[in-house]
C-alpha cells in the first residue's frame, strides 16, 4: 500500500476513535456494538474503493503493479455454444 493509503488509514482510525468516545456516553452498549460493526464495514468499503481508484486508470483498465510486470499465463476465452443443451 502507498504512503498516502497508510496516512488515510491512520486518519480514519483517529476519527473513528474520537467518534466512538463521544458516542459512548449517549448510546447504550448494545447499540454501540452495532455502530462499531457498521463503522468497520464502512471503513473497509471506503478503503476498497480507494484502492480500486488508485490501481485503475481513466479507461477502467487495471494498472500493472510494477513497470515491467507481465502476466505469466494468458487465459483463453471459452468457446461460445452454438445451440441450447437439451435437459431431460
């Protein structure tokens, strides 16, 4: 992960801890657990979106991780079926 990504994670964690301290006085413990789980899922989704945007270019193609990196195996397309398969 890039240094920017690490800084973003640290910022999100800091904000999350501050919000949880503020909420702990007003929200019952059972609801706190639900809120923490939702917060964790939200942070995970945001990080996945961030990583996806960083690793794809403007045309939607995935960037290579290293400048000289190549795929080791080329995948073949499966042949298209010409007709329906009969089901008994």
